[in-house]
C-alpha cells in the first residue's frame, strides 16, 4: 500500500492474482469490469449445478464433500451443496482456547455440526497440533524441524489423556448424526493398532457410564510417503483412506510447504505425488475400502479427470470449490479418458 494511505480513493482488488490498484486508468477499469462480469456469469452457471448428482458421463458416481475448520463453516457447506464434510479440522477448538478444551466443549461443537449436517457424513480429523499449528498451553519444546517433529498423532499417542478426551467427545456426538473419525500423520500399522486399543478403552468407559454412541467408520490420512508405501497393509486395518496431499507433497518432495522461497520447486503435479495417490487408491480398493482426497490437490480441476481415472471415491474440497469440481465431474467420460491416456 502507498505510505500516505488510500482513504477515499478508488481501488480494485484482484484476489485471483493478488494485485491491488489505486485510482487505476480507464483500460484497467474496463479490463476488470469485464472480468467481474465474466466471473459473475460463471458463478450463475455454477448455481445451476446445485442439487445435481456427482456423476460422470459414463455413470461413475463419487462423493463430493467439503473441508471445514470450525462450526460456523457448516452454513457455507450446505449453501454450496456438499454431500458431507470430508475433513473437519478439529484444531480450532484447541487454537481458540486458553487451556485444553473440555470434553463438554468439544462434544457441544461436534454435536452441533453433526446435527446441522442432518445425517450427512461428517469426518472429524483428530487433533493435528504441532508444526505449523502451535498452541502455547501444550508447552511444546522448540524443535529444529517441527514439520518432522512432535506433532499430530504422535502427541496423541504420547499424551493419551488429551486424545481420550477428544475421542470420548466425538463418540458421544456420534449419536446425533453420521460421524466418522480419521487420524493424521500416520506412518505405521502399529500406530493404528494403538489407536484402536485406546478407542476400545474410550468405548468401554462410555458403556460403563451408560452413554449412547454409534459405530463410527475409522479412517486414516495418507499424508506421509511411509503411509502411501504401506497402504496395502494399512488398508487391512481401517474403513477408509483420506489422502492429505498438502503434507504428502511436502514430505515426498522434501519441500517445506510453508517456505515461500521454494514455491518455484513445489510442483503439485509432480509424478511422484500422483503415483503415491494412485497406489493408495488401488491398495484401498484391493482391500475393499474407499479412498478419498482431502488435500488442496483434490480441488485442482486440472486433475479431476486424472483422479476419476484412478478410481477415487471421494473428493473433499473447500466449500467454494464444490460446484467447480462438480462441473468437471459432469463433463468427464472416465472410460474415454482412460483410453486416450493409453494411446
Ligand atoms: C493435508 O496435509 O493435505 C491436509 C489435508 O491436512 P492439513 O492441511 O490440515 O495439514
Ligand atoms: Mg496434513
């Protein structure tokens, strides 16, 4: 911004290209007037896709869900006609709080979301604190390499009281809707087995207290190269996979996702990442479970056809991306795309 400030002056903000114009010339104004009209026209056309199924031209149906980071996001999920919530980042409860959120506070938040989604699936991702998401009261030590450090499921399996409180709140809320749970940053079968032991304890506690809950689907995020590589073994342990491409790309390419200096090297379409995704989906299907994508790449419409050809069962994207992704799904003929690729 100019130092003297821009109060009272005419400005144009280009959110697509991260540009800001103060008192632009007539050509710039005309260019943006046209862009604005085109954009509004696109939005109007997308509105017509509301209520439609996510089905390809040759009849493949997939689930198109939304990612949320708080209770108030649900209105936007419903307004954009998402079929469910594929990633409910639960960190907000911890980030917004001065101290560990109580079971009651968590239960209230999860229950509200489950009820507001009125039976549509809500996949809650358990605590993924550490690395880029720091919370003072956790008293985490400063680390040289936090993205590869004490974070997410590692904290939960170490400080099990925090984990159990969250699981108990989620199971209690499961009674009020269709909740599924998934676990972040998994690297081994052993972690999944430990998680299941802890869940058994939590359920036993609820039974003892006479508190009702439903059976919930249990899934893991595939966001480490380790998990993708052993996805055949992991698939035998869980009900579904959700591929977290943000971290999967970071760890596969050895590129810090937060380091803006490395943007030129950060190739989201890198064949190594795409191969990991393909392998994960294939291993899920071999074991009879479903696989979705909930990282940013899931909303990349340049790749929607590719993901459909890989057989992805679910894409979970930000609410604003639901209709643009649905548009590509409706325009795709998966078999024809596969044939063209083989030629
Ligand atoms: C991911 O890593 O792709 C993901 C969805 O999780 P987050 O962005 O919260 O790390
Ligand atoms: Mg992640």
